């Protein structure tokens, strides 16, 4: 028995090594194409034999192709150049919203190929609706390799069901299982929408970064966390519930039962209240009095961000959501408050910005995340 377990363990480990090597080679080709086998080996540290066999497998899978000859360096034959076969397959990313779903298809090079939005009135059969729409929108783009669904809510790690106060979906709704049954050969991932937003912010960041926290400030407040290039959701899937971090233990009572949660102190309703308007687009940031009325809110947000910095110490914090409509004046006020309260080690390269990612960040981030991990097993996990 012991021997058998050890053998299984060894096989599992070898499989894992192969998956991560395939990921390494595929992503390297994608980022540096056209590229020769020799340069892949040189850059990744894998042996030329290993690279050759991995590339053969990628060619067989229709994911990479030989596209030409490189320049001769020194003596010998000209190297064959490799590129990702963009149309060799695709992934679909779906965002589940309050009254609609949005779908986007990406080819293997990460290029967006199609986008669609569809109104949803009834979520009871959402699994089949998503499956039908995915089949429809991905037709003609090659083999479907993965689907990811971003949801505005907490995902139960055990049952893969969604608890959301925003979308009218029952806690018994097992749409994830429906998707798995409809696409048995496809990798399917389910994640919180803020996690995918965080991932696209990291990917599109002007500097190379590996840790980032994305804060989404609307009526509700949530966060997505990237640690060492991976989405982090915690042991039970609740990490990123930033809206329920208290910034005032004597503050207003929140619907969660706690006092002074950031969501109730600095969500868009609190901002509109303070500014005396009924919608965030009506807040006039050129009016000095209004700007002053928002001082406390800026302090609450800065205090929340300071907690993140002290706990996680990310390279960047990006703020997204409706609050970005308040523009640079508001952002500068938050930065200023943060500078007053944060510890002062060398954080020269830390950045606090408003999001400026174009398109739908949930589908874009989900699609990218899926492509970056297309060989990884654990198909049915929410990270
Ligand atoms: Zn709360």
C-alpha cells in the first residue's frame, strides 16, 4: 500500500512539473514570439531535449506552430521559429451582472474576438443560458479550451455555489455543475469579479508587478487580491471582503452587524449623502465646499488602504468602480491622507491609481487568467 501511494504521489508530481513546464514554454512563446527552441531553452533554463518535447506536444495540440526560419548565428542550421497559433483554440469569459450577462471570447494569443451582452430576467436556468451563449459565441474560433465565470458575490468553496446580494440567484442554484456537464472536456473556473479585475490590472500595469490589490467602490465595496501573480481568495473564499473592514468601531451599523464598515462609511450612497446629491455623477469636484464635505470619506478610504498596505504590502493598489467618476481631485485627496497615516519605510515604487483599463475588466481579466493557466489541472477550482 505504501509503495502504491508513493508511486501515485510521484506520478502526480511529474504531472505537475510537466504542466508547469508547458505553461512556462507556452507563455514564453506568447510573450516573445517568434522564437526558436534554443532561445526558449536558454531563457527558461529547461534542457533543449525537454523544450523540444514540450514544443512537439504544443504543436500536436494545435496551440503552437512553426512559422519560419530565424537568422543564422555562428555556424550550423538556421533555427526554426515558433509562434502561438492564435486561432488554434479559444477561451470564453463570462461576467454575471445584476440583470445581464456579458461574454467575451479570446484566441490563444489573448486577442479579443467577440463580445456579447444579454439581458437576464430569471436566473433559475442561468447554467444552461450561459452554456448556450458560450457555444454560440465561440463557434468558429477553434477548440474551446476554457470558460471562466466572474460573479459579484462570495463563492462557497465546497459547493461552488454563489451567495450574492446583487444578483437574484438562489443559493441552491448549481449552475457550475450544469456548465461542467455541458462542457466535460473544458476547463471551467469560477471567481469573484474583483479578482479578475485585479488580474487584468496586474497584467496591464506599466511596470512589472507581482502583488496588487484592486478595490471596487460602488454602492458596495469589494476587493481582489493578487499575491505572487496568483489570485488569492483565502482559506474559505472570503478574502477581499474589503467593504466589511471597519474604519470606525463607533460608526454606523452595517448590514453585516459590524459598525463602521468601509462600505457604509464610504460607499457611493455615503458620498452622495455627504455631497448632498442623488447620484455620483452629480458630485461637483470643482466646488470647494463639496470637496471639503468629502474629506472624512477620503480619510476612511485612506485608512482602509493603509490597513491593506500594513497587512499585505502590495506593489500597487488600484481603485475602480463608480467612485473613479470623482476624478483626480478625489484621488489626490486620498493619496494625501494616506501619506499622513502610513508607515514610512521605502515605498518609492508603491502606486495608488484609479483604474484605466478599457473594455470589460471582468471578462478581460478572467480570459487572461484562464489563458495564463491553461495547462493547470484542478479544473473545478475557485482560487
Ligand atoms: Zn459590514
